[in-house]
């Protein structure tokens, strides 16, 4: 042991590649008269090196297969064990389902009973228990509670926090937003720099305008709010608990609790306008 410690410390990168070769220790042992004997590895891949990208990729594949095997032995189901990408710090709970094409990177943790359909990219995210992550989602540096549904085609950007039983639907993007328990944003919305109360419903096409061209601003939406479809919430704005925002509204001022807010132009209908306009053009 003393010889090995000393020999490793004395290694020099005296070669064309400028690399440290552990095999130089064998030559040092022979020169010093230290006994050298062969050792038969049970797994030849443990002695493989990475002298190029192809060899590095082969080593990564070996390690991924080891991780997949470990998780399968712990009760995880992989739809396609050869079609997933796992990094070293990933953890997956018992009775999870991981679909084909799923990539779990960084310190991602998946709680027991959760289902992640592929393809999906999840990075540095804590996913609780019994969640359903549908196909084609991208989730980064976020926290998902228990029994949530996300996707398909959802994008949770850094700082997104979903408490229990939250629903994020198709083509919804979130960033630095917290959604309370039971909140829903089911379709085609952007939610950024906001806190959304429990059991609040965000209608399809709703956008939080959090950026004024210079600074980011926050929006607060209380508990049990109904935000109608195609609404625009111009930050900073506060929407009180139990209030109702009419569809197609542009909200620029605070809304008291329990109030109805309507921010749109009055509809004007001009009868027979089309026929009159055509006659004027012909004349």
C-alpha cells in the first residue's frame, strides 16, 4: 500500500498525450524489485479506458445499463430499458414507470408510484409520489408535489413549484411560479413570476405579462379564482380570492376578493355592413 501511494504521487504525464498512466506503476515496481502478479478481472469492462468520444460513449452505456438494472431490481418498470438516459445522481422510487425516450439528468428524484411517459427531459427536479408526467414534457429545476398531472407538451422552467393535485396541461409554460394545491392550468398558457392560490382555474390562452421590457414583475392570484380564457394579466397585479376574471380580459389593476373583473371593449355589431361595403366599392 505504501508503494502504491508513493508511486501514484510520483506519476508524471511524460507522453505525447500528456496523460497520467497507471500502468507506469508496473514498470516502477519491476525496477524496485516489488513482486508483480497478474489479476483476472471478472468484468473486463472495468479495465476499459476512454481515449475518444466513441469509447467514452461505450463506457457511459455500460454505466447506464448498470443503473437501469439497479432500479429494476428496486421495483421500477422501464418501457424500453435501452431507450432511457439516466445520470449518476438520479433516484427513482418503487413502482414507477419510465417510458421510452425519457432523459433524467442531474439530481432528479422521482417519488414512488409516479409515471413518466416518453419522450421527456427532466433536469434537477424533485417529483413527488403518484404523479403523471405525460409525453413530450421538459421540466427544469422544479418541484412537483404528489398526485399531479403534467403535460403533454408542457414546459416547466426553473423555479416552478407545484403543490399536490395540480394540473398543468398541454402547451403550458411556467417559470418561477407557485401553484397551490388543486390549481389548474389546462391549456395553452404562460405563467411566469407568479403565485397562484389553491383550487384556482387558469383558462386556456391566459398569459401573465411579467416583463415590461426592462424589469420582471410578480402577479398574485388568490385561492379559488376563476380566470377566463384568453385573459392577459399585466404584472404587477393582485387578484383576490374567489374573484372571477371574464374571458378575453386585459387586467391591469388589482381585483378585490369576490369581484368580477371585465377588461375588454364593448362589442359593436353593424347590421348589413358587408353588403353596404361591397356596394360602395363597386360604385
